[in-house]
C-alpha cells in the first residue's frame, strides 16, 4: 500500500535529505510544503500562507492533510516538530513521543533530564539559566556591549575541543540498534558540511545510557564537544535525523526510510556497510573500485538507466521478472527458489556493486557476496 508523505518545510536541508532518501521509493509518495513560491525537488508542492508563529498554520496544514490524503508528516525543522507535536496532527508524525520532543526542544530540560542518570551527570556542561532582563558588561561604560534578553538563555561552560554528532536509531521495542559517531569537521550554519566517521566505542556507550534515560523511537542524534581537558560533554539532543546524516545513507542505512517503516508498524533491521568514511554534504561521492554493476530491473533500472549509461562499466540485469524485460544489457532471470547472491557468486566478479530497491535482496547479496549493495537513490554518487 502506497502512503502519502508530507515533508514540511521541504525547503530546509533536512527536507532535501528526506527527498533524496525517498525519491525512487515505490511505497511512499512525496508531497512538499513550505513558504517558497516553488520547489525544485518536490513536484507535488504547496506554498503555505501562514508563518510558524501564526495559529492559522495548523488549520492550513489540516486542510492539506485532508485534501491530499496525507498519511504521515515528516517534519524537517525542530520548531515545526515541536509545534506539530502539540497539535491535532501529532498522531501522524514520525518519531519519538511528545514528552521526548518537549525535553529535547529545550537545552535546560535536556540537561536536567540527563543529570538524573548518574553515568551522564558529569557530561552535562556547567550552566545557569539567565531569565529575561538586561545584560551589560561588568567592565564598561555607556551602552557598549549591552543586550536585552527577552527569552531565557543558558550561560554555558565553553567547550573548545572537537565537535561530534552521533546518529542513532531506536526500534519499536526501545532498543538502540544503530549508532554512528562522526566528527563535525567543517560546520556552516550549524550543519556539518564535511563529516568523518570515527571509530570510538565510548560514543556507543553514551548513546545506550541516553536511550535508557529518554524514550526515543526511530531516528535521533546527540552532539558532544570536548572541554579544555578533552572530556566529552553534551551540547544538544534532537529526535530527528541530523543535517549531515546522508553519510549514513551512503553507508547503507537510510534513516528517513526507516522512520517511515516504523510509523507504518514494521520493525527495522539496519546493516551498515562502511562504504565511505568522509562525506561532503553538498557533493557526496563514493570512491569505490568496481568493474561490474548488477542491477535489478523492476522499480530500479528505469529510475537510474541514464546514470548507468554514463558509468562505462559492465552492466548485468538480474531480475525476478516473469516476462522478458526491455533492455539491451545481459539479463539473468532469477527463479523463485534461487538467491541472487548464489548467481552473483557463480559469475566470479568480485569487483562489483549490486543495486536493488529491495532490502531483502540487498541483505542477501551483501551478507553472502561481500560487495557494496545500494538502493537506486545512491546510484548518482557512483
């Protein structure tokens, strides 16, 4: 059954990543909404009239949900997630429960909750809350350096060291099934432009303790930074995918798609492939050595055939189609009792990649052939 998915606001960096995560998926129909006049990616697009601060926005979104028969909303902005979690549309949001969204939207509530776990207490930076009022330098004169504070601020300990994001995924049973720590090497407007995976089990241990302290469902991440002694301390936690999380997708873990499968009642298994260690967010590329591409036909080949033509590699179609497929490439027809992995192994082409929209087929080939297994969405990065 195909589900209609509303991505709002689809013009953010998260909205772009959500599009690239789902653009060829046969199970989900993408619909975008934002305040721009048009959108280059989302063909089914609605321009919104009301701002986030306007109470009429919820009614406007309800009309879109009704008219376009929306099944699930994918929020792509923290404030949108917070607003919608407190609205009549909360029941069709993906992700974690309302209480978790409330905690994570405020750093003071996040820090307070983390301090309830004795194993995490020392990782909360020293801070104090500055209520609304008027700030001015202790040493100074006139109005130089003054600031009017209209909403609460946190006066936090300065953390001068390296900064990390840890992408996580919690299943329907509350079990943490995925963590991926990455160094935020280059940061622009709060988003990692260049990110590197790091191998440090300390992050997984911290993630497990957070997961026992705060109730998550689906994708979430936390950010940490080293203090002056190199000790990791918290910056923030968010119950959504991270801005630089396409590195997970390039390594075989599609967090956005996994969130949707959880929302539709399926438990999820994730198999990281470790295909790339560094990603430049705006121009991600693989650096894979391969000579042959095995590619599924149904729901795969038609989307990516133009890219395949340009790669100048041997292409072999491997399909379970019962009828002859329309392609000039060598084609292997797989019987119901056959595994694609057995066929691929019999051809003895170790420098190969496999492209298929089916997780079941990718899992079989990856575990038994030990070659990169991609979804159609990742073909552009070859």
